[in-house]
C-alpha cells in the first residue's frame, strides 16, 4: 500500500476544500493520513524532512505537492 | 460521477509527478480528464473561466487546486 499524508494547519476557510483532495485520493491505492500540524507540532520536523515548505501539502509516496487553493472570495463573503 | 480535470502544460521535468496526482485520484469517484493546455490551447478559456491561474492545476468538481510540485533538484541533476 502506498502512503499519502495530507498536512494542513486547520485553516477554517480552506478546510472543506482541503478535505476534498484527501477524499479524492484512491483509498484502494493509498493509505491516507491527515495531519493537523497546528495540533500535532511534534510532526513538523517529519514534514520538513519530507520537503514540506507550506501547508496544505500532500505527500504521495514521499513526493511533496504543495496545494494552493487559497481562500475563495465567495467563502469570505459568507 | 464527479469530474476531475487535470490541466498541465507538458513540463517534462514535472510530468511524472503530475501524473502521480492524476493516478492517485479515486477513479471510482471521479471521471479524470488530463488536459495539456500547450497542445489544447482551445481549452485555455474554459480553464480560465474555472479559475485556473497557473498549471499544473487540478479541478475537482469545479474547485481549483493549484499544485506546486516544482522541479525536484534531483531531477535536474540527471
């Protein structure tokens, strides 16, 4: 089983969108773990060692993908 | 079926990594389409209308995720 780790920091605006990505990953191919680095600061060193420079980031088998959804302006209007 | 569209521009260094993301998407949940905007320039307007500002970008049910893998320095050493 491949490993997918989704690192985030709990940003309330983006959380729904970030969850979309984690849910879209094929769970038959990847064991998906979601790590909130704001709450699990003991895992920041591990994320840094993997090459994570910013959150949200998706680690697929050791390859880092920095995902920039940003905040939808529509969400900010709510 | 939900729709996932992966827009890219054929960057040779990043293509393998980009493909990883497309392959990681759960094809049981999403109909995945990969669009090379360099070759299919007639679809740039559609991508722009969806909010795509840069490639590679993943559109999940209309939500844009700009993915920045960048070029691995290891790949540049090859």
